[in-house]
C-alpha cells in the first residue's frame, strides 16, 4: 500500500516535471547566431542579445574562426543542415553564391533602409534580398593630425609622396604611408589607388552588372595605362621614393596597423572601424592624434571614389518556420533600435545599418558628419565583383601586382599583361 | 589440408592477425579511408562547394593540375627543396644533439628539456611568432641581427630569404623530434662494439662513422621516411609565414591544394591536386627507402 | 701541454654549443613569453617601452571559452592517446611478428594512407561527421584524431616489437600459452617503455593539432588551438591575447614533457 502510494506520487511528480519541461521548451525558442570575432559584429550581436532577452528567445553565440568561416558555412548551407546556425553573417563578396540557400528577408521591417545599390549583391534572381544590413564597411584614409593640418592634406598621389618625404626627412616619422598589401589586403594599397585613377579590374570601370560586363567581353584593365600608373606609383613608393617600408608587399592589417599605431607612419588606409582602435590609448601610441581624410587621387582621376559595402545577417532557407519567424523578428527589432545602433557607431566606428538613424547622427555628431562627407558624398564603387570565381581572380590580381612590385620598373607593363588571361578566364569560367 | 581452414576461410593464426588489426582497421576505414575515397571521387568531378553539380568529368581535373605551369615550375620544386633540406638538416642536427646528450655532463636533464621545448608549442603559434619576429620594421630577431652588424635582409618579402625562413622554422620545430628518437636509439645500443673500437684507439669521429651510424640505420630510415612524408605536406608554417608569396614563389604542394579548396571552393580540383601529391609521395617514399637503405649499407 | 690545449679547446667547443642550444631553443620561447606580458599597445614593438602587465592572462582566463577549451583539449588528448595506443599495439605487433599476405597488405595500406595530405580528407571528413550526426560532438572529434595516428603509430609499434627478441614468446607458446596470452603477458610488458614514450608524443601532437580542430570542432566542443585561431580576426590578430593563451597552453604540455621525458628517452628505441 505504502509502496504503491510512493510510486504513484513519484510518477505524478515526474509527470508534472516533464510537463513543465516540455512547456518551457516550447515557450522558449533558441536561436544560434554564427559570426566572426569582429568588433562590429560583436557590437551588433550585443543588440540582438538585448532584443532576444526582450522577446523570450535564447540566443546562442557561435564565434567561428575567420579562416574557415566561409567553407564551413557554405558546406552547412549546401548540405541543408539546419541545426548549426539560424542567423549567419553574410558578406557581399559571397552573397551571390549563397543567395539560393537563404531565406528572402524583404518582410523584415526596415530591411530596405540602406544606401542605394547596397543590397543588390545579396539579391536572388527575383530581386528579393537575402540579407539585412548590420553595418557598412568602408576604407578611409587615416592621417596624423598632429603632423599634418587639414589644409595641407594630400589631394593627389604626388602630394602624398611630397608630404611623406618631407615628414621623413624631418625625422618626424620613419615612413610616409603604410598599408596592407598581401592577398585579401589588396584594398588598402592597390585598389584604393586603382579606383581613384578612373580604373578598375574589368572594363568599363566601376560597372558591376554582370550582363554589361559580359557584353563587353569581361575585358581586364590590368595593363591599361591607368592600371600601369597605379602599379608604378606603388613601385616608386616601395623602391625609389621610399615612402613605404620595403617589406610592405607581405603586410596584412597586423603589420600595417602595428607600424601606424606605433607612430612610425604618417598615413594609412584601413576600415572606418579602426577609428576606435587608433584612438584607443591602450592600443595605440598615437591616440587622439588621428584624423580621417578623403583619398588622394591619381593623374587620370575624374573625382574621388570610395567603396562602401554592407555586411549583413542572413537566415538559412532550410530552417523550420517557427525559427525563421523568430529570427526575422529579432533582426527587425535590431534594425528598429536606433539607440543600439548609435551605441554600435560610438563603440566601433561601424555606421548604423538603418539609414534613418544616420539623420539623427547628422544632427548631433561631428565625427559622423566628417565621415559621411568623406565616404558617402563621393561616387561609390563596389569592392568586389559578383561572380563565382571572384576570390580566385582577386588572388591572381594580387599575385600579379606583387610580382610587378618585386621586379624591375621597366618590366611592370609586361608583368601585368601576363596576368591578363587568367583574370579574363576567371570571370568566364562558369559561363 | 582443408582441416586447417574454418568456415570463414581463415586459419587460427590468420584470425588472430585480423583480430589484432581489427580496431585500428575499422577506425582507419571510417575516418580516413572513406573520407579520402569521397575526396578521390570528387577529383573526377566538377565539384564546387557552392552549388555542387558533381558532374563526372573523368581525369580532366588531374590534367588541369598537371598542365598548370605554377604547379610544375614552382610548387613541385619548392616542395622537394623544402622536404630535402628540412629533413636533411634536422637529421644532421638531431644526430649531433643526440650524440652530445648521449654522454653524461652536469645539467644534462635541463638541456634535454630545453631541446624538447619546440614540441610543446602549436606549430601555428610558432609560425606566427616567427612572422612577427622577422618583420622588417618591428621584428625582434631582425633588429637583433642588424645590431650584430649583419646586413639587412627582407626576410619575408623576397623569394629566397622567405623560403629560407620557412625551412628554418620547419627545422626548429622538427629537430627535437629527431633528437629524441635518435637519442633513445643510441642509448639502446649494445656497449661491446664501442669498447672494441676504443681499444683500437679509434677517434670519436671514426667511432661515430663506423660504429654508431651503421647501428642506427634502421631507426634513421624510419625517421627519415616518416618525416619526409610529413615535410612533403607541410602547410601551417608556409601558409602563415608567406601565404605562398611573394607572387606564389614559395608555394608548396599543400598550400596549392588549400587555395583550391578553401579560397576557390573548388573541391574537385583540390582533391585532384591532393591525389597527385599523395601519388608522388608514394613513389618518392619507396625510392627514398631503397636509396637510404643502400647508401647506409655502403658506408 | 698539447693535450691540455686540446682539452681546453674541446671544453670551449662544448660550452659554446650548449650556449648556442640555449639561445636557439629558448630564444623564441622567451620572445613569446615577453609578448604575453606586454600591453596591447606594445605587443609588436616588444623591444620599445618597458611597461608590462598580467592583464592579458586575466582577460584570457575570464573568457569561459578558453578555460573550457583547455579542459576539452586535455580530455581529448588524453583519451586520444589511450585509445590510439591501445588499438595500434595489436596492429604493430601483428606487423612485426607475422608475415603473409594479410601482413603485407596491411602494411601497404598504412603506408599509402600515411602519404595522403590532410587537406584532402578534412573536408570530406566534415561531410562524414555531419552524415553520421557526430559533428560537433566529442566522439566526432575523438575518432578522427585516433585515425590520424593509426598509420604512424602502427609503424613505430612495429619498430618496438622488432627490437624485442621473439624467443620468449615462442617459449611461452610452447609452454601452452595461447597466442593471445603470449602477446599480453610476454610481448606487451617488454614493449611498455616504448609505448609510454609514444604516449607523450601522441599527447603533445593531439594537444597542438590545428587543422582538424578548426574544421571539426563547433560551438559545443571548442579546442584550445581552434580557440586561439579566434584571436585572428578580420581586424587583425589579438597577438597579446593569443600569446597569453599560447603560454597557458604550453604549461600542461611542458609538464607532460618534463615528467614524461625519462620514459621518452628510455623507451623510444626501435
């Protein structure tokens, strides 16, 4: 009798416990967000976390190493696995490749509140966007405000060389310009000068519509005069005018930033997000002495060009509906949170994703006004092309230019010409 | 005759043999052989990680790799130079250090621990540290060398210095490995031949050449083979130190395959490149085995 | 007189080589150690400035992922060591003591698969793991880490058993032991020092293994090397934190090496 009683009670308690368990697990949706350890992403995930708590969603954070992020995410998406990530970081470089595996996000509130042309790299064939913005990444010229006044800022490459050489001869800095140059750091040396010399990787310059580029035969501009001028500018900077350290061809952001932050260089080009780092006294010995400026232009330039590209969040298509809805709700909340986005800007220098918030900043933030004038007023160029083998072409381009840097000055044109076929073939390989 | 065979077709000894290798064979099959076969299957296909079509294309990928001038003129020679120099120098240093440690002296245990230090750090960290230490602007070692009055070398940005740096790093990581195995082998050698040589008043060099080396032969063969195979597929150090640059001039075979797989996301071509590497190593390994065997018999 | 000069010469060569060993082997470790106690602003120009800090270690140890990764790596290395040794002992013994087609084909298999580069099986391995539903689990990390060692260890184990005179086992067989008994009671104890030595090398190589850790570990199973890779970010390398973690990761490895050293030296003969 007693035993039966106990057993019954145990069953009852157990059953009740299970019921509680299952009811809580139904009520609480768990979402996993997969990203890399970048200050802007960390800051944006903090906004997502805030809203997840608010919406009763449990947010799991998976930080993946940058080196394997793309292969891992690609393999996850192509195999249709839906148990690893519910929200993923998406980059315009590979947005086109992944669009077919991603959920259209046009129904997320404020999804379209971005600069004109910024979401196209994430579009599906029907013109739906598969990403919402988390920030805009863009490169900008940083200079030592304690050495160069705003009136003296370089407007052309020649100015840049002259100012550098003067500062170097006065022993104020060891080097004039330092920036990343090794593969994947092409933006911070070769490309910003390329785009500011009326030049590009394929003709016509600044075109990113694959149809128009194909109609023009995917013609590489790699040995056109504007590109040769760019290569010669860097060859001189490294080898004859010596405004940049000779080892710069191997530099990633680590080396370039280390040298700039140590006060050994007058100029560098890096992501706007470094504004915070360069002015952080704990990391940089030039804190408080760093200003931002427009790019100096080359001899053939018809005006400054900046590159601005959106980093986004996306949702895999294979998710079950309840998690899709929850993830979309969360992203919508982030896009509507103007305080959170301003906090992100203040902390990291990463522009707020929602362009409505820009208007608020325009009114009461002088740094933003400066950045906005430099970055968003000039013409824009996309920092990538949108075809399958773009990464391959980028590497071929980088290898070719670095080969030219290590060779003789008179061989530059020939070296560049030798890379032309591979750059053409890269774009047409999958046609 | 038939009585020796059981219903499985194996006799008692053979069943024992199979039983001994069974666990190893199962793990090997599931987590090495099957993935490799999947990879090999991919090497005959047009297989991109994005939008995988998996169209059968026959040996097209192999032909593409074999007709790639970069693979033939840069990647293969670099890989062989790296393998030969790294294994050769680490073997020589390993023998020297092992002989040094093979006799008692004050503080031997400390020196032995010091020599093992490189094994306790992940090669990725070692390579990153070398990269910073040899930087032309802030590298501690570069600055130390110029303080000693040596001429400035662009360690990372010129082809041969950066290739030398890759090899130096590899040697630094792997010399302890040779040392420890050779030292263990030396301590296991029987004392009689050495006593006989000493009675004949042979010089230490002569004893090393005529007595120690021949007795160490089997160990050296296995060490050289195992290390040569590993050196042939060195990846971490090269990728971190130079990324194969400047302009692909220090690219080795596994960097070539890595770029295909992880940058181009072209699984098919990458698998073909890896397969070619494995085949080359297979034949080189057999040749090396014969060569080492013969050269040591002669000496 | 001449012999005295020779003696002095020899002594000084000896002293110089010991000094050289010290510089070459301790130098880079010292650089790593100094880096780990430099603040973020002085981490690249470590020779400029004299401020040092232990904050890097504090910051790293405050990241629960680092501590968890250390523990995971420790468990993984230990289990992988025990299991890979126990499955390769039999395999090495078979290669050493028996002949015939089974032995020859097993040796050929081991040799062939040793030559295949990691790159070519790590991505398919990810596929296999997801298909078996063991991606991002301890089992999914452990089994491939064992598979890595099968070829190399079987080969070395063969070497150990080759160095042991088989006559004792024959005697045991004649005395009525089974093959199994002869293996366990006679051959195994004799090979024990070598096995102990291999255990240390195995532990160290699993602890420091990178590529597999990177691809096969996920959010639930961080490992120390893949966690260190996360200090390499899009915005550059957090070298101060990375070197602090590397120094922390070196400690268990150093302990294993120091305590295991005796066995490594005594055991590794082939």
